[in-house]
C-alpha cells in the first residue's frame, strides 16, 4: 500500500505538467496571432469566395503567341473578376496578345486576337484597313531609344523643295502614328562591314503608306515622340533656313516711308518763377526776392 501511495504525487505532477503545457501553448498561440482561435474560425467561415484565374507570368509584348511558360495562375475574389477571364491556363495556349500585358495582369478575351488567328507578330495586331511599314534609322531618329511599341509619333521629312528653288525644307508629313514594333538588324555597309540598324514598324493607312515611302526615298526622316493623351493636329507651314534664322529674332520696327515734316514753330520761352524769403532778427524783418 505504501508503494502505491508513492505513485500518487508522481501522477498528479504529470497531470499538472500536461495541463500547464496545454494552457501555455494556447496562450502563446493567441499572443502570436493576436486573435483568439474562435475568432479565426469565424473569419475563415465568412471569408469571401475566391478562384484561380490565368495571369501573365511576366511582361508580354503585343503580338506575342502565348505558351505555357508565359501563363500562371493567381487567386482572385469571385466578386471582382473581370468579364472574359480564363480559369485554366490551357485555354490560352496558342492565343495571340494584341496589346502589351504586364506581369500579374489578368488575361481577358478582348486583349487577345480572335481564336482563328494563331500566328503572332505584327500582322496579329494590325487594325482594320491599316498597313505595317518598316523604316530604318538610328538612335537619333528613334530619340535615343525612347520610342517603344505602342508610342505615338509624328514623322518629319527634310528635302529640297522644287517649288522653292530647291531650298531645303523640313515639314511634318504624318501625325499621331502608332509604333507597332522596334528592333535592330545587321546591315552591310558600303565598306563591306556589318553594322546594326534600328528598324521601326509603323501602322499607317494605305495613303499614309504611299506618303511615307515617297518621302523616305527622297529625303531624311525624323520622328517626334508625342504624349499618349495628345491627339490634336498641328498645321505647320514647314521650316526653311530663313524661317529658322528669324524665328527668335525681334520683329523689325516699320518706319513710315514719307515721315511728316516737323513744324518750324519756335519753342516758347520758359516761364521764370519768383519766390520771397523773409529773415527775422529780433524785431526786424527783411525780405529777399529770388528768381528761379
């Protein structure tokens, strides 16, 4: 009997240790999360419904043909999903993006070419009635690399004007032109070596295509980058050497060809004024008059 009595304190100590451990564990969990466990359970039960949708895995350029490496999934709230989204990335394989896509951006139907278009590139993003024309240039024409696909530019040309004595003139010939693509190709020079040449692909109407091809073959081109929110047209007369040299000069004063003769009337004599000063000494007063 005495032997069993020795186990009673040991058993009680074990129960106390286990109970204390559970109490401390629950207390530390509450301190870590800052929210009681029952509150966490209620929040999880009231959590809004979500779903995984297809998004761009990284930045994609317009005209890109989508493959499995370009698409990933991300969880979104069902209540905020845009129309035309895709749940499965496999639904997008082979589709062509018609606009640039940012990393993590939800891929939706109206940002893609029709289903029957499975070939990427510039032809997939051309608007109806538009043509793609490539123009070779350099870093000066391309504004030191600041022109990118999707930008808007004006096209200027400098050439000899036959209607003005073959005087060089610079004029804006095309406005608000969309840049479809930019790139660099290797081209053979006159010395037999190869050098990189920047190429810019523009979206034009058929008439604009004719104008650009003509001025490119007879003059020197220059691009002017436009603001994306600026769609106003600027009607200019073009710039020549005389116009450029006189642009900031002050306007000359126009003198009359036959100035009116001055009258020979003599000037009137100046009017002389007189003032008086009084000097008082004791009881005597003296006055002095002065002419001015």
